C-alpha cells in the first residue's frame, strides 16, 4: 500500500486545526479571553493569536507549495477567539479543497523556501513536508497548546488528540 503526500499532509493539518479550534471553546469557558490573547510562553515569544496564525500559515502554505498553487492571503489581524476559529475554518476549507490528485507528483516537486533576508532552502516535496512543514506546523500547534495549559486551561492529551475520538477498543468486562 502506498501512502500519498495528500494522506500524510491534509488530514494531519485539518485534524490539528480542528483540535486547536476546540481548545478555544474550552479556554473561553474557563478563563478571560482578553488575558489568554496576551499569553505567551516566554517574553521573546509571540502570543497565543500569533501561534494560531503561524499554524494556519504553515498548513496553507505547505499545501499550496506542494500543489504548485498560490495560498490564500490571510492577514494576521485576528484579535478574538471567534476570529481565530474563523481563521482555522478558512484554512481547513482551503486544505480540504485540494484534491488528492493535485498532489500526485508532489513528492518530487521542487519546493523553494526563501526567507526575507534572501537565504532559504530547496527541497523535494517529500523532504519539505517531512523535514520542514510538519515540524514547523506542530511547533506552533504545540506552543499554542502549551500557552493555554500554562495559563491554567484544563487541556490534556485527549484534547491534543481529540480527532481520534473515544477509544475504539474497550476493556473486557
């Protein structure tokens, strides 16, 4: 059985973004939104909204690069949980809109990633996805989770993995 680039990208991005959106619901029920929007792990790190924005950017840009298309522009203007949830939903819609066939040759596609200073990396699609895009995405997902946990929101591993749903194996009685 072959695993496609689509199989190891789109569902992973979508599941994590849906989980992140649900974290905001839990956070809103437990803590003042205004406090959490300013929360960060360390003084030199970006606050919670930026982590959601960068996770969104990582997912949509990765999928666009792998598909050889332009990613939708999403200015970083979200200033509420509702707006962050909308950003997650827009990103999910974009990712889900990329047909698996569009990524059929993505593993071999050249992906060039340039930084503002002019330096960057050249990858194959597969090494871009596995070596940069997914680790970068999960850096921001995990940082958002850690910010919320550190601020006292009662998130746990089941929230991080909530896309799995309840266990599908039950203990014998």
